[in-house]
C-alpha cells in the first residue's frame, strides 16, 4: 500500500462510509470507491462487506487499521515535536554562567524564558571560565554567559553588555557623606579584596598599577559575594563588580561608582560545533533585556545615593 491508499483506507475506517471519506479528503465518491477496490485486489483479501449502502470492515480490515493507527500516532508525535521546535515546547537548554551574572541577571532571564516556554527543560550551572570552556567544548551545555573574554578558536563570543568595578561600603560608613569618592578615598579604610590569583584580583591589581597605587589586602576573598558579606558585617570596604553589588541585598550596602573604574564586556558564548538554538537565542535576548533593565534601576539608585 502506498501513502495515498493508506490515507483513503483510514478515512473510510474513520467515517464508516465512502461518502464520509470523500468529504474528509475533499475528493469524489467514485474515486474513493475505485481506490478501495484497488487496495482489496492488491492485498488479495476483502476489506469491507457492502450491505445496503454501508461498509462493514472485515477482521482483516480492523487488523490493518490497527497497524495504520500506530503509524499515524508516530506521525502525530513527529508533527507535535516539530511544532515544539519553534515554540520551545520540546526544547532543552543547558546554561552555564559566571558567578556574578549567576546571582541575579541570568536567573531573571531564565525565569522569563521559563514563563514563555513552560514545557521547556532548563538547567543552570554557575562555574569558572575554565569550567565553562570545557563544558561548551564537550557539549555538556548549550550556551553560556561570561563576564570575561574567552580566547578559544572553537567558541563564538558575542557582546551583550558590560560590567564595571564599583565600591561598596555599609550605609553608616564615613564614605556615605561624600558625594564623589575616588580610589584614594577608599584606600584610607580597611580593604576587603580578591586574592591575586583570581581574575578579579588581577583586574584590580592592573587597575591600581595604572593609577600608581599599592594594593594591600588585609582581608582576602575569592568571590564578590563573599566580599559583600564581609563589608556588610563591618570588615571593611571593597571593590566588586556592579552586578554582584546590586544582587547583594543584605546588610544595607551602599554602591558608588568611581572615576575611571575598569569596564568589561559580558559575552554570550556558544560552540562552533553547536550553533545556538532558537531557545538559546531567546535566552541571550532575554539576558540582554534584563541587563538593560538592571542598569536602568542601578542608575536610578546611583542618582539617589548622590543626592
């Protein structure tokens, strides 16, 4: 049986009549009748008994119909899956992100994606740049957000925004009284800073070197979140990325921008071997939109702090 014959036979079984099958398939009744007889001749068995204008399926017809329905259910499954590729209904998206973007930015973007595609399966890992690179190359993740540039020939990087170093200190700190503060103002107080071996530590070290300043680290950390927690507890003041500073909600910290503080790019990262899916592209777009919204809120806070 070819596909057309299967289609006609199924239509007759579903509607229980030549007339109904012709209406279902938008063809003439004589055409349906001829095709049914041709199928019966080809198979060598009767499929229907004709009684007073009605077609009664034979046991052979019912058995054949059962097999055909298995195929149709498979085709329907494929059609549903194909439709889901566009809507994200059958999609899987595995994301890795840098620690600072993993506190608020990426979770908010993924929440928007989950709301838009409730049937999609999403996963998130917060990792270092080295881990992120390995996960992408091994195809264990589909997309990544990195706060540092990754120099690898097999990875695609696309800028989606920026982050910068800011100063954080408790609300009751003497720096609060200053409308504008400099790095030298901050260094009059105990500094909570990143270990020299961390990426942030090297960034701050390079910044200080350009300014001709010595960086002493009386209190050392390896993450911006830890730095904020220590500052909130009264251990000192710190330079951290503005995304971490914004995401840290405990302790009533004040965030201030500094003149000529370093600015760095936030990247959407994928593998050359695994182009971004529709869902990944939507995730990157949501991340960019979320970042712009956070920036707008942060700018409003900065204006309020300077009043």
